C-alpha cells in the first residue's frame, strides 16, 4: 500500500557526511510518523531517528538515538512525500544498512509497531 525506497548510501570516510532519502509512493505519508532504523551485521535492528507528522501534537517532533544525537538530523517534505536523514561526522560504528519505515500509530522507538518498511541502503564508513 505504501512503498518506501531508500537512497543516498555509500562508502565514505570517518568524519564525512551523507544524506539519505526515503521516497514514498502509493499513498501520501503526511499522516504517518516516519522512522529510520539501522542494522549492522550480527546485530539487532536498532532505532536511529523518527519524526512525527505533528497533527495531533501541535507540531512535528523529532527523536534520536543517543548514539547519533547531535550528528544526525531527520526532516520531511510532505509535498515530495519524502523523508531525509542528514548524517554528519560519520563514524565507523555507523556502518549498517539503513531502513526507513512508516508508522500509523504507536511508539516511534519500536520496530514492531511500524507498518511499512523500505529495502534499505548500505552505509559504510571507513577510518
């Protein structure tokens, strides 16, 4: 019903920046909270960041994992049906497949609550 396609990943050096994009199709995501998750080899998929649509809460709110706070920034452009993740000061430990996801209702930190997922984009940070 909602298709999500991530792009913008690649191979960079520590300290570099990347901007990931998540393009949605099928339906508008303007009434969904959107999240970014990542999964490194041999590790669980973990929460990275999320942004609400803000209609119920008086404005959009953003959320970040402690590991990326101050370095990453999430944003959305509902007119383009797209969500972004700006990643600065990248570290080798940021290496993972990054997934975007759409949430109709629930807790933004919880992987199991999301309704739609993209296929992921690889981010590799060398040092």
